[in-house]
C-alpha cells in the first residue's frame, strides 16, 4: 500500500511539474512565436522600405537599385510644339522614362511611371492614374520628403520645373504651394483639361515615415511638345 501511495504521489508531482512548465514556458514561447510570425508577415514590406530609406539617409553614397527597374529614357533635344504619338513609348509600371529637375531647389531625380516602392526608392514617381507630359492633362507625381523631394522646401512661386523625356523636354512654372491633409481629395484634379504638374511629398520635410500632411506644389505647362495623333 505504501509503495502504491508513493507512486501516486510521484505521478501527481510529475503532472504538476508538467502543468507548470506548460504554463510558464511552453505557452509564452508559442504565443511569442505566433506574434513574431504575424509581425513579419504584416510588417515586412514596410520594414523593407524603411531600411532602404534609412540606407540613403545615413550613407555618404546612396546605394544603387539599378537592377530593380528598366530605364527606357534616352535624352531628346525635341523642344518643338508637337510630337506624333507613334514616336512615344508609353511607359509601364516601375520603368524610368525621364528625369525631373528644379534648379532653384537642387532637385535632379529620375522620373518613373508608378508611385510604388521601386520608383520612390530611386527617384520620383508619376501616379499611374494620371498622365505623362505631353497629353494635355494632369501629371501627379510624388517622392520621399527626406530624399529626392526634400528640396521642395526651397521652392517658390515662379520657379521652373523641368522634365526631360525621350520624346521631348518640358517646362512647368510653379503657380501655387500649399500644405494640406493627406486625405484631402480637393488637393488635386485629375480631370483638368489643361496640362499641369502637381508634385507632392510628406510634410514636414525632414520627418521620417508617413505624416498627417502633404506639401503640394502646383505648376502650369510653359513649353514642350504636345502629343498628337493619340486617337488615330
């Protein structure tokens, strides 16, 4: 009887020990592993961009991302009034199709079609729901406030924005600068019937990450060829 009672007590002790280990060791480990997996799955894209931005901020020479996109831009000397649509290669997403510069703001960046992570890590991106230069409509473009478009804090009304493409060179004169909330849909008009350029970036200029406000720079077309024969 004594031996049987001793075995019973030993079994109870082992069960208590297992429950304690399960409660204080195994359960926290499993919960932590699950949380880590969720954080990685949800946060990896944002962390990847943050690392890329950080590397450009804290290195003397920005890293090259040339393997991530195709460059279809070749300099053109066309400053005429018109260019036939057959001579224009409409860019696809993530392709560099030009360069954008503002001399007064020390801005000189590659210009991409699309405004996802690849264009914004490498330069300025044109929103795919807007237009490219020469189509007579709104061009909506963006870039990071602490890298390629940080110089927008220096611009003023009357400054000239230059865009170079393979089919022509364009100039836009800044007519307005405004700071508006990020979700303000009145900040741009993609249905405008005249060619205009809207550049925007997060505001304040030197803050990291997404902010509540955006700085919008509005410019009207001054020169550059109109694309003709689009609907022929």
